[in-house]
C-alpha cells in the first residue's frame, strides 16, 4: 500500500533496495513514530504515519504527520478526515509546540483536508536532487 501511495504522489517513484530493506523496519523500530491502519469494510483502506520530533536547536517538540493515505476505492467517505483527527489528537497528548506536515505540490485534495482541520501554509520546501532525471 505504501508503494501505491508514493506512486500516486510521484508516478516515477522507483522502489530502491534501501527502501525495501529499511523503510518499514525504520518506522516500526522507532518508538516516537506511530503507524495506524485505516480500516473499512473489514479490511485495510489506508494508513497514517505520525510522530514526535525534537526541535534541532530548542528544547521543544513538534508533532509531525508524515503520511496519510486512503486507497482510491475508499475515498470520499470521511476516512481521511477521521484518521487525520485521530492522529492530531494523539500528537496533542504529547504537548508539542506545533503539529506540522508537508503536502505535495498540486495535491489540492490534501490541501483542502488539512486546511479544513486548521492547518495553514507557512513555507515551501525546495529540493536539490542528487541526480536529475
């Protein structure tokens, strides 16, 4: 399901060996991360990945929503909103200074969801890729 998610975000996403080997192990082995399956109709409809990070310079913590994915056949049922709210509620129990996330450019559905939950755009992330393709 994670591969499907990343390919929707970037159709040219290629699963690298380190991703196969380390992605889920890194998530499941980190006590500051939480992976929750979204269940509907008796099966997995998606997932949400979130956690707490220490501020790099200050004695603060931030809540982070890393990924929220709902399979296409389960969308428009309120599952993303309910899953997002549950993740936010769980993060808030850790008293973070803020809760943040990133939205891929042109993902209007995600922007609408997170805006409706009170998030606002405060920055843009720019990336220099090692190998331009």
